[in-house]
C-alpha cells in the first residue's frame, strides 16, 4: 500500500471506535455474495481480501465457511479480532500484503469489497496472478470496484475508477462473468465527484 493511502486509512481507523464508524461500512452483505453462497452445495473455505473490520468475514463464517481474512492495516485486524471474542466462528485473521502473501490452500469463495480499487494497493495484473493462486476450480469471486463512466470520471482522491469492460477483460479467459450489477451512489465528497458508479461483479472459475 502506498504511504498516502496508508495515511488515509490510519486517520479513518483512528477516528473509528466501532466497525459502524468506518465510512464504507454496510451491515448487509452484498447481494451477489449471498447469491453465490446460496448456489454452492455446501459451505467450504472463503478468503476476504482487504477484510477491514471483518463484517463480511463474520457473515460468511456465520454461514459455515472457514474464513481467512486478510488486511494490510493492523487496526483492521485488531478490530476484527475484538469482534470475534466470545464467538466460535472459524475465522483466521492475517495482517499482510496481498501482493506477497502466500496462502496454504485454495478457496471456494474469494471476496474483495474495495481492496483492488484502493490506490497504491496492488497492480491489477499482479492481483490477477494472486487471485488465480487463491481461487479453487469451481470457485466464486465477488468483487466491488468503482466504475468509470467516461473520460471525465477521474478524481485525484479516492478509489481508482475503471470501466466494467476493463475489469471483465482483466479476468478473462480464466474466469467467467456470471453477473454484473452497477449502482450509482450519490452523497460522495466534492473532491470525489459527488457521485460514483459502483460495480459489483460475480465471476466463477470453471471447475
């Protein structure tokens, strides 16, 4: 992660006492994550990339998955571990850099809610190499990424915006796009353009 991005996240975590205080927090799991889990025959293993405070790690573990949750920020991992106290959920929390981290297994489900689009986190092509090591044949990959609506939709601060066709092409031919859900979100800060197109993707790796 770049120094600038790390400074931003440090400020956000310093001002957050609870997961709900983080600006990206959404209590409900993404619809495509729920759909992907619903169509799987049985719970298995899951990887939450850039897990933050672990809201969706907790959700997947609550559905019976053995979850590995990874984040670069020690504050995120500490927050997740605090939320795990007095539970029996099967979650392994890891503080590490996703560009160099090696898993000891492949995963049936990989979830990325906002990691790939964070500036300075990882090169997209290196990310794909890592993803192909993580995701098991027949596995599902759920991604949230800020979309780019046109040449003008580029802002100096905030998540990097990439058009849907660039994201889809990046993961082909190894992954098949099953569903794409774009959503226009308003209420963004003025320096981020007031609004953003949020792309939600469900990819699957052929078995």
